[in-house]
C-alpha cells in the first residue's frame, strides 16, 4: 500500500507550467492562512470570552479541575417523621428540622445524608434501614422526644458499633437515665416546631462541627456507652452485619459485581477501575475495592492493584487483607524492603496470621530465586542456587511457620515441602557428606511428617465436589514431588483444570511454579508431564501457541490516547479549530506518530469520533495499520447529531468510513458501564474511561496526544474544558502529554515542521 491518500505529494511532472500552477496554489493557500492568522491574532481569545457556554460550576482554571465525582462518607439520620408533640405538648416539625437544619449541616460537614423515608429503590424498607443503621459511617440521632422507634434504633447502633454516633435534641430539660451522660448537642426551634431562624446558622455550624469531629476522631475512640462500659467487648466485623434480605441496599453492589466479572474475563482494566471508583455507597466501597484489587492482580497489573489496596487502607487502615495485598504488590513491583517492613508489621499485630506469614516466605523465596535464575548454564545455575541456600532456608522456615499457625491453610505447607525437597535435591549433589549443615539435616527430618500432613489434608479436601482450583492444583504439585509415575501427575492436573474456570492467570501461576523445578532439573519427567497439561490448556484458551504467541492483549501494548478540539461548524463563530487547519493538524499528528514509531503493535484510543481532532487522529492511525479503540459516550445516532453532522455531510461519510474499518472497534459507555452517577458528567466520565483503559498498559507505556491550547478555562467552551480535563487526568496519572497547539500552527503559517515521510504500509 502507498502512503496516505490525504497526505499531499510532490507532482511527478517537472514542467514550468506545472510548477507555476503549484506556486499559484501555494500562494492561494498562504493567503488563506494569513487571513486565518490575522483573524486568530485579533479574535481567538475574544471569541472564546464571548461564547455563552458556561463551564461546569466546579471548574474555573485548568489547574483546579476536579477530575472525578466525590464519594462522600454516609450519614444516616435517626429521627421521627412529620409533626410530633413532645413533653408539655411542645410541637416539633421533624421534616422541616431535617430539611432545613440537619441535612444542610451534614452536607456542610462533607457527608452524604440519608433518612429512611428517602429510599428510592424497591426492597424491604425495614431491612434496608437496618443496613444503613449498622453500616453507616455516622449515625445522627435526634432525641428531642421519647419516640420508641428512635430509641430502639439508637440502642441497636450502640450495641453493634463502638464509634460513629452523635446525639442532638431540642427543648429537653433532661435525657433518659441510660444515656444522660452521653453528650447531646442542643438546637433551637420555634413554637411551630421548625428550626429557629435566629439560631439556624449557628446550629448548622455546631452540628457540622460535631459530625466532622466525631468522624475524624481516633479510630480507637469509643462513642457507644455500651462499648465504654464493656471495654473487652469485640466489635463485630462489618461483613457479619450484612443481611442479604436488604435487597435494595445491596442492589448496586450486585450490579457492580456482574459488570466487573465480565470486565475481568475480558481484561478490560479501564472498566474495572471506573466501575470501582463509581461505587456511590461508601458502605460497600471497601468490599468493592478488595474485589477490584484481586481482578487487577489476576491481570498482572500490580501497580494499579497496589493503588486500589492503598485506597482501601485509607478507608480502613486495619483491614488485614488489604495490608497483606499491599505488601504482596510492593514485592512484585521490586520494592522489597517496603514489602518486608509492611508484612512484618502485620505479623506483629497478628502473629498467627498464616497467610501473612506465607507472604513473607514468598518474599524470601523470590530473593533466593533472583540469585540464580538468570544463569543459562545448568551446572552453574544449580551451584548458584545451592550456594545461596540460606535464603532458601529462611523461606522454608517461614512457610513452615505459616503452615503450623493454621494447618487448614495448605498453601504455606505445599510451598514449604517444595522448597525443602529442592534443598535436599541440591544438597545431595553439592553438600560435603562428612560435614553436613545441621540446618539442612533438620529439614530432612521435618519433610516426612510435613508430607504426610499435606497428603491427608489435600486428599480429604480434594474429595469434596466443591474443591477449588488451588486445592486441586496443590494436590497435583504434591504428586509432582512424590508420584511414582508421570501418568499420576498428568491425571492430577487434568482433574484441576475444570476448577480453573478458564482463568489463564491461575494456570500461569501453576506453570511458573513448575518452571522453578524445571530450572533445577528436578524430577524432569514428572515436571514435563505437568507442564504439557497446563500449556495445552493455555494454548486452547488463547487459541494460539503458548510459547510463540504473536498476538498481544491490549494491556501488553503501548497506548496512545487522543483528545482534541472539534472542527468549528460552518454556522458557528470559529473558536478553536478553523477548517483551514485540518491538513496542518493531520501533519502534526503524523509527526508525533513518527517520533514514537507508532505501528501495528501499538494501540490508539479516542473519546469518540467527533468531526475534527478525533476523526483525523483515527484516520491517521488506520492509515498506519494501528488498531483504534473508540470509546463512545452516546449511541451513534445521538453522537452524530451532536458531534459530527454540524460540520457537514462530508464528515458524516468519514465517520462511517472509519467506523467500518476492520482495525477500528467501538465501545459504548451505556452498554459497558451502565448509566453515570446523578452528579457525574457523561463526557468527563468518558475521559476517565479512556484514560483508565490506557493505564492498563502501565503509565510508562501511555502517551496522551492533545490538540489544545494551554490557557485559562474561564469562559471556555465545553469542548475546550473536556480536553483540559483529559490533560489533567494524564498529568495526575504520570502520563506524558504531547501537545499540538492549533494557535501555534496558525502562527507558523499552518506548517507542521519536521514531519517525516510515513513508511509505506504493507
């Protein structure tokens, strides 16, 4: 194939007549550009100031962009409803008190307030209310009158949660005896029962301050009188306070799980990140973060998984699973010292946490592997592996300690057995028989009992029809070490395959374990039998050769994201991208693609196919054979009407031509992610979706190509604001930005200087 049809070429004729015609054409173009230059110099910024498209109210300057909707802590309000009378027939208008005083005060304090009568989803109102009561970050109790329901709910919160509750009241001279010593904040009402306007602002401030102080107090602070009286009473784990009967309360979480499960299977990192970020109910956010972290770990995106767990620890620093996983991913990212410090701190807090101990054993194991694994010569490799056996011993001892801490956790046990047998395998070859190491002798003595315990445990659990993959594959690994024939090994691995649920990550983890044995030339026939089964399954799932894969997943490619101005529509006053700049912009895009040598092994992503920058970028990439993924905020018909048709039918034809190209695929936001949150912007959400999808490749492998002018967003068009939003997302993520400035192109006479000739396509 030749170079792009849209790329100008030099004429082949050298006649004077042709040259004269060319000069005349160039002069006409130059004149048109000069007119654009003059108009731009005088009016670009003035025109922007005149555009009557208000930017989002929360955005003023590019440097103060709020990149995503905020998830606020949840405050559940316990109080009577409607108008009620208290002692001495004092009237209270509790609906007015909530709407005019309590709700605004909680919003001022940075909470999302909720009262039981505000439930909008179908479900059992009573059970949904109890979930709010038990799991809310803060409960505000109005104790102005002796209302049975209110006091019952207060008692439940006091009994199950040691912190996160405040009391308020109006007009009471005394409080019931059981809670008279609990601080209760007074507020003021009128004779009609409404908040007193003369004190309203001060009362709001007082409630807001108490709410903030209570929520931000030390995590060990106790606000419940029951937990104060019974300091040895353990607070239930939040998972234990979850009831499946609260169908309305958990509906969002179930829908989230379904979408993330699909995204996980299809390796859509951007979907996982965005869906997790959008969990509106902070009461389930911690659990969602944990699932998202596991999904990202399965895809091998350790940096992104680490960020998820660190977000989770910001919510709950005591979450043991998050602490374990943080250390695990720090280690996988090469931050070994940090990982050791984190996991040792966790073990000090939970000395019998078998899984945490096993994580430490894994760190020591990887330090041992690093000392010899890259040596290509077998004999030298074995010698290096044996010479560094103190690390192997440390890992063995740590895994063994983890197994002894909980004999039901077989993972540290099978690792201890495997490492111990590796050590004996090498010691039999290299150790001085006259002067054996007593530590190695100790391992020899331990192994028979360890093997027997594991065989009993694993065979018992594997007999269960519900046995998971890790149980079955651990038994298979035991067979590799102990079986009398390779056929026994092959059968054990084949029995484990159905339980893998087609997850290549699980299979690859097992392959990596076997490759260690293979590198040490340990029981080669048994190892080869196991590898053959697993590699055959991976090949089947991928539909390609395991060892010589030529196809890349999206997360293994460099990603080039584009965001830029739309073309100025003919009937609108030009603001950002006059039509005369189309070819210079195209040349500038090619220049960036040339500089980074972007080709078919890479990936291009855009936030749509709008007439202008998006579509031009997609055309440039398709010309080079670069796969393009387009993330659509709207269905085609709506998108065409708003972003393509205003620039003319020629752009509509180009839209359909690009969309039908075999290298271009489209993803529709509503189909993949569902509707946006009520306070979210559809197009900013689309920006986040694209950027998060690109980040699956790792920030170091992502570039943002942005067609925009660096300027204040005050008075800017919506188009300009969205491009700036994408630039800020890139900067926050550490993604370099390649700017194409349309004003500079105009001032340079429309030339994209330094563009190399594109290589011919094949």
